[in-house]
C-alpha cells in the first residue's frame, strides 16, 4: 500500500494478513459466522448432495473470500460467485458464495489477481463480494463443500464466529 493509499485510507484487497498452515488444514474464508450447512436454504447444499461441508454468513458490507487451503485454483467462475481449489494433498473443495448468485452475472463480485490453474496458499484472496448489494436480492450464505475427500474423513467445528484463517476442522 502506497503513501497516498494510506492517506486516502484505501484498502489493498490483495494484502490481507498472511497465514501459514499445513497442507492438511482447511481454514475460514473470511471473518464471519460459521453455520451448520443443514440450515442453508438450498437442498443441494443443505442435504450435502455435492459433498460434506459448512456454510458461513457475513455481516460486513464487503468481504474478500480467500482460499481455504494450500493448493491450486482449479475452477474460477468468471462471474466470481464460485471457485474450486484442490489442496496439495488432493482434497477438492468448492466455495459457492450465495444462493442463485449465478443469476447476478458477476455484478457484485470482483475477481482478485488469481487465474484458474494458479497455485494458492490458504488465505490468498480470490474474490471480493459486495454482500450489501447482493443481499438485497440473494441469500448470501456461503458454502464450503468438500467435493472429493481423497479418502480422508473430515469433521468440522461447531457453529461460531470465525476469523479468516481460523482452522475449521475438529481436532482428532
């Protein structure tokens, strides 16, 4: 962030605090409330038809969703409403921001300096979301789904407030 940005209090969305986690970790995408996936108002997610997962709710006007794992960005929808990451240990995850937000056609989502296929670290910013704008029309629950567990068994922590980078897996 340059001097003028600091003086004008502009935030650089690509310079969030760096986190350092193992390749086995799955972390919170942003500051918010982790909620039970079964409470989400979409059967594909709430019935875990695409895989086991958790969901988040965000109260901020704008948020930056970050990679939940160390790995590669394997899918990045041009609309910004969803992205997929394959962890370095082969676990595949889908992040889907909001319900039916594909209908927004990208309005309210800004992709942040990442391209499909590029390596990512947990906490790397992927997309900025204008929650305030989108929540006027859409349920902005954000789902994190394990689409391929690569033979591993996952258990998530109980619903609570989380910060970006917090481990969301239950200790064994």
